[in-house]
C-alpha cells in the first residue's frame, strides 16, 4: 500500500488546516488508518486513528476536541481536520495504515507515508 499525505502548511495559532492522505496499491477498506506526528527535536507520537470500516475513532489527549479524523472508503482517502491549532502542534505529520486488528490498540502501524509539514506560528 502507498500513502501520500498532503495539506500541510504554515498557519497562525488558532487557525485550521485539513490534511489528506491518498491511498493506492491495496484495498483501502481493509486498513485501519491513522496519523502520527514528529515535532522538531522530539520522538514521533500518535495523533489519531480510525478503524477500517469507521466510524470508531481514537485520539491523543493533546488533540482531543480539536482534531477530527475521518475517511472516505469510496475515494480511498483519509483526512485530519485540525482546528484551534497551537504552536505545539508544529510537526511533520505522517499518514499510516495497517490491516492488523491490533494496530490501533498497540498504536503500531507498518505502512507509512512520506509526511507533510505543519507549522503553527504564535
């Protein structure tokens, strides 16, 4: 499976961005999907996940209530709507995918996209 993330950019604190991830090479609806991020100088961290069939979603505490993950199985796309952005949301955001039932619970995904940069200015 190939993952292509897009939609990153520079935004002021309090603003919004919508990330997209296009998936090819496999049956999208078989995959649990998610987003991770790597802030500058820090380890990568889990952001959000959604099960293969939807609508069950999972969020890191740091983004709960501000970010919304969704998917369109017909279009083979994953989304991350990010509202009320904060400077600490600055990171490279990665789209991830895995068909294993344990992927979401273990926060471990085998397939990663190339990442898209999100920068939030104060």
